[in-house]
């Protein structure tokens, strides 16, 4: 009888330990390695905040991608645990197009200044008839640029278009012509066009000044950047802890100095 009782106690303890480990595995401390995808222009951003994440006991493995599509592809394929480069409208558009269920973790990190830059003109009213304006070729940032032009009374868009493209321009009194390019390379066309509409950080990445702009959007908080995860991880403690941890002084200083104030921290 004593042997039976001892065996029962051992099994109970073992079961309890497994159950406890199972509970923790859904939390933060049992995920020793977190794989985070970023875009190539955000390497220093990750470097500024990595130490704060690792203070919590995580080891960060960073995966760097050259464009704005592959970090989401990798997240969908489960090659990474989360990515940190996009705003929610971009993520939602990817979800619609690809059938993914990505979720933006709160709190978000920063919002990027989005504006029109020009090497020829200082004000909107200086833009000539037939002006050539460069827009981003991805759906959400192209829509953002077009909405900015509409707010400046340069064009009118189809009100039925939730994510308008250049094909949804219904009124164009100045006969503006549009070119499109990937946002990170759009600054290369600055000297060849009358204006380009993009997130100001890409001007800095290209070695150009972002201090002077023709006009800017008024929707910055809607386009705040944060950590995206798969739907299965939307309530994960580790994801929420990481999103909070990066809101640190080192990252705020990086935004102010290296990004020249073109990215504004949400916690300041």
C-alpha cells in the first residue's frame, strides 16, 4: 500500500509540474528566443531597443528584409514570431489580400511623419499644371498620399474607394501626372519630379533632408507603427511585454537624433 501511495504522489507531482509548465508556456518567460522581422532601414532602430527586450529574459533573433512585403510573408510562414516595421492600415490590407490574421500589439511604438517633398517648390500653390508627383506603389501608402493631395484641394477621389489608387482620381484640375515606386527608392526620383509623397524617414535613409516639406498629412496616429503577430499570439504575454519594453529612452533618442525627428514616439 505504501508503494502505491508513493507512486501516486510521484505521478501527481509530475502531472502538476507539466501543467504548470504548460501554463507558463503561454506566458512570457518560457519563450527564450523571440524571432523579430524588421526592414533593412530599421536595423539601428532594433539595436536601440534590443537591450530593453533582453532585460526581460528574452533572446532576440533579428531577421532583416529588403522590402516591405517579405516580413509579412515570413510571419505568415511562421519563420518569425513577430515583425516591427508596418502600420495597421498596411497590415490590414495584407490580411485582406493574403487571408492572414495578423494583429497589431498594443502599445504601438511611433508614428512616422508623412509629407510631400520637393526640390523645386516650397508651397502647394506653386505646383504647376501638369506637375509630376511620385507616389508609393503599395496600396495603403499610395492611398495616404492621394488623400493628402485631396486635403490640399489638388484632386478629388472617388468617395466609394476605401483604399484609393491613382485610378480613383475623379477630378484633377491641374492635370497632375503620377509615377509610382517602392517607398524606400522613391527619394531617388526627387530631382526628376515636382514632388514625392512618402514617410519622411525614407528621405533621411536616402541621405536627404526632411526638414522642409510642401505639405503633410493630419492622420499620423492612425498610421502608427507597432509589432504585428499572428492571430494565435494576439494575447501572448511575451508579445505585450516586448511592445512595452521598446518604449524606452534609448529609442526616443534614436528617433530624435538619427531619424531627425521624422519618427515620433507615442509614449512621449
